[in-house]
C-alpha cells in the first residue's frame, strides 16, 4: 500500500510544506535549539549562576523572608522580575538549587515563547509561513539569547516575551490587553517602554480614539497594580530613586565609533542581518499599516547609544530586525530568492554562534577578524565613568551570597558600576544598611515640578 504522504521534491513543494506546518516547525524548532543548548551548557557548568541572575533569584528568596525591595536591596531594574522570583522562591521551599533550576526553566520558556511569537507576529503581517520561520530564525543570530539561559533568570528574557506578545495582541486588535502586556515589558526592563508606546500608536491607528484609550487603560492598569504594593509600604520614593533616577545618572561614556565596534564585537558576523532587515523596514514604510516595524527598529538602534553593556541588551532591537527579514522574505515569493535568504540566515546563525561560543567548545581557533576588531575597539574605547568610589574590601561575591543564603547588612551587596556612580554623584554611600533615600535637598514633589515644568 503506497503512503499518502511524501517528502517534497522541489523548492516549491518544500516551501508549501513549510507554509502548511509553520507553527509546529516554529515552536518545535525554537524549543529544540534553546532546550538543547541550555542542557549542554548546564552539563558543562552545573549550577553556574550569573551574578545578575544570582541577585534576582536571591532577592526573591530574601523578600519572602522579610526584606524590602529597593530598601534592603538596591537595584535599578523595575519590580516585575522580583514578583516572578518571589513565586519561584516560594515553590522551591528555600532550596537554592531548586530555585536555580526553576529559574532556568522559566528563562528557557520565556525565550522559546518570545522566539515563537516573533514568528507568529510575522505571520500575522504576511500570512506567510516561510517568512514566519525565517523571521524567528533570525532571532538566533543573537547567540546570547539561547546560549545564556542556563546561567539563571534575567528580566530581559521576560521583557522580550511580553514585548513581542504585546505587538501580536495589538495586531490582533486587542488594545486593552496589548497595552497591559506592553506595560509588563516595561515593568521587567525600562527599555520595554518604547514597545508599550508603539502599542498605543498601533491601537490608535487600528481602532481610533477607542483603541487609543483602551491601550492606555490597559497599560495604566498594569502600572497601578505594579506600583500599589510599594505605595502601600511607603516605598514609592525608593522605587523612583532606583528605577528612574539611577538609570538616568548611569548612562556610560563612549565614542560613536567605539560603540559601533562594540556592536560588531557582540554580534560578530551576524551584523550582516542589519541590511536585510533595513530592506524589510523600507517595505514596512511603504505599507503604511506596518510603519511601526521601521519606527521600532529605529528607536532600538538609537538604544545603542543609551544602554549597551552586552549582546542580550539588543534583544528588542532584534525583534524588529527579525520582522524586517520576514517582510523581505514575504515580498520575494520566488522559491530561489527565498532559498538565498534562508541560506544567509542559517549562515549568520552558525557563524555568529562560532564567533561567540568558539572558546566554549573545545580548542577551536579564534574567528577571523576578531582580534583586529578587538584591537580597534581598544583604541576607541573611553572610560565608562570619569571616576568611581573604591570597591569595599572583603565583601562576599554574589554567588557566595546566593548559595549560602546570606542576608548582608549592606543594601549595596550586588555592586554595579551604575550604582557606585549614582551614590558618588548624589553624595551617598555604599556603606549603609538601607537604600532608596531621596538624594536632593528639595522634597520629591518640588524637585519633580522643577524638573518637568519650564522656568
């Protein structure tokens, strides 16, 4: 008896098969890549934890045991990541190894969901399964997105998932929920705010004044629910000081050439995805319904000159780069043209992975050109800050604090350059048991009025 199913025998047949089964391929492929890489990394370095992840996870446990966020624990990240880690700490019953494993699982789930949603978003715009697959695949050019979840939870993973989800909901004409999920992206990471604003603009375009107010209402609802616990505790000022003022003070010094070279260093050969995406942005501008793809991409390109400490901070830029690639694929309907773009995306995924992971796997040689770019970057690099206070002596590492379940006497126990610079510039100290004090002589209301109102 002959089988009713057969493998595609032509490019057109393959393209049609992908178009029919795009979602299963998308979800299964992203889960396979992120899951396998995470397992391999975890196997190579069991229970390794990044110092930032250690702070987020330890703080969840610490808050569960009576600590107050932004008072006993200084951090410039918005609070939603701690809502998540408090829940994870509760279900791990104080076992830090279990808490770490659960945090890794949540990180993997957020990344897989985000990559899948990039494909879903592209399919909503193009009704093209191949375009959806290649757009989602373009996210894998950002190696740290799938290569680092084994080290613990990070708010950028969840901001990525929520940000793309908000865009999908806006395209689906669900403005209230889209506004709320967009606000959640900003509640995990301040740089999720541009997506929240884009969602408002998209909702206004698609639904007029009703869509506009529904999106604003959704965002306002999530914002109020996030802030109310801090107001109730009397900690609204610490929340504002550490998540709004401190990041504004902490913008690092750089040169334009140095920052562009840093972009190349972080992405490697994957920078070639940019011209493909920009071509897709041009198509988005021509189609007025998709203007937000180009606007979002432009906003997040500008982010390079505001906040850029590592490759993962490019994750929201890559959302718009990936959708741009998807729009380009949808425009080029010939199978031969699509095969060329597909080949380029696969090549960039592989070469970017080699660029960033060559030292992790065996004794592989350094990628060609890397040493020259590193040397040129060193020539253009400038100090991040003019001066910084000395690091306190004898303070334990964040990893030690995490695994030994310590609750330090100082609120500045995860020392970062931004918080050191902020305390220095506002006359504060690293040696204090509670943080979040208002740093200016004027009361908060008067200071805000003077900062916002002219004259």
